[in-house]
């Protein structure tokens, strides 16, 4: 048996390459947590990495050792440390364990009574309100996504977008990681328009727009209410390491040249997508979230005036953007208990309100399960 030698292409030579997979793991309510959504989307879209600089940033292709420039051992060790820290921060299992631990501490301090009372207080009027408000916020999110996609040159109709967003919200709630539904809609739309990378950026920008509006409105409300700001008086032993971890994550991300270039592409697309319509729809969606939180507070038996409750609800929504939760539960309950207790409404009431809000949020995503089931039946029929 003879083996024919490999012949290099005309005018060129072979070049051995090794591909090092990204340390990010697909697997986090993201909210809108926009950072986790970005990580998962870029990993899920790896098939288009060769054609898009944003996705290429998460697949580091480097030459064989003989072709690389020698690096100092200090630089290599620093890179390994930063990469390991970044991998730990983006591990959904670590984040889920932190959320469970935080919720367990809250229940341990306050007892299981407020949590169970919150679950028992959910009634039919609250469920109906959750479905109506959830429909409004979902339409706002889908409309915002359609506006961003069209401004980036990708066609999108509103009706299918509403179904996609409903399905994504449902999957974000029931699946680990909290962003897999957003990954799915980004990849599906990208394949339909022939550009997964641009579609991924559209979802990132759409989610980030909601977070930016929340930060701006929440910051203004919290500054106007000094009593709530006292809740943020966390000792340096807590916020110091937290800021250090955040800074470490930023440094690790910016240490990758291709990621810096990818972020440049994302920022350029964000400027193209910015419009008054995106801002208005984000404000409407935020109003819906606050309205649902108010329904949760009333359902839990909180009778305080809306003006007094608003800063507390904004603060609870604020921390929901952190990528450390299990189905949205975790930091929200801890923050609500702390904030309600700080203004004299009782930490137990805060925990019950947050639990009711979590249940009503899940109820609001149930139409997404129906959309998913109907699409599967249609696909297999």
C-alpha cells in the first residue's frame, strides 16, 4: 500500500495551526445581564467565527510553538492567572452556587416563614396581572430587538420577534445559565439572514439598552432617596474584593487583542443602533417591570405608598442584572430584605415581596412555553 505525499497548494506552504477554545462556558435572568448574554452568544455562534471579528475574539488561533515569538515566563504566568480567573467568573455552576448560598443565608437569618408566606400569597388576580404586564414588556423587548436589527441592516418582522422573545424568556427561566434562550434567538435569526455575528451583536445591544436605562433611572431614583442609599453602606471587606474581582475581569478581557477589536465592532454597531425608539421602548419595559414589582409588593401585604416603595423596587431590579442567580433568585431576595429593613418596612416583607415577584415573573414567561410547544408540533407535523 503506497501513501502519496501531501502536496502544498500552488504558490504556498502548509501552516500548522492549533486552536485554543475559549475559556468561556455556555451555560448562565440575565438579564439582562448583558455580560453573560454576550459570552454565551459568542460561544454558540462559533460556526461563524471565521467571518466575524466579534466571534473570532473567542476563538484564539495561534501559530505552532516554532512560529510564535518567545514570551517571558512572567507574561505567560500572568496570562494563565487572568484566564483562570476569568473562566471561574464565567462558570455558570460557580454563579449558581453563589446564588444558592446567598439565598440560603437570607433564609437562615430570617427563617423560612417569609419565603413560604410569599409563595402562599400568590393568587389569581396577581397571576392575571403578571400575564398582562408580561405581555406588554415582551412586546416592548421584541419591538426594541426589531428596531436594533433593522438599523443594523437585518430585516425582522414584529410578530415572529414577539414569539422568539417569549420563547427566549421561558428558556432563560427554566434552563441553567439564564441566557440560553437569548442565545437561541440570536443564532436562529442570524442563520435566517446569513450573518450570525451581526445578529448576535443585535441581541447584545438590545439587552444592553435595557440595562443602560435601568442604570440611569435607578441611579437617579436612588440619589433622590438618601434612606435607600444607606443600604449600599456595605463594609470595605465586602465591596473591596468585589471591585477587585470586577477589575480583574476587565483586565483579563482587555488583555486579548482580538477581544479589544471585537469590542470596537460592537461599540460601532451600538452607535448605529441607537435611536429614540430604543430609548422609549426601554423606558416602557422598565415601567412594566416596576409595575409587576408593585403588584408583588401588594400581593405580599405591603401597604406602603408607591413613592416609598419605588426606590426599593428599583434597587432590587438593579441587582437582578448581576449574573449570579438561579432563575432570577438570589441577590434580588437578599437586596430586597436589606432595603425593606433599612427603611423600616421589615426585612421579612422584603423577602416575601421578592419571592412573589420571582413567581410572577415565571408566570409571565409561561406563554413562551406554549410558543415553544406549538413550534415543535408544527416542525414535526
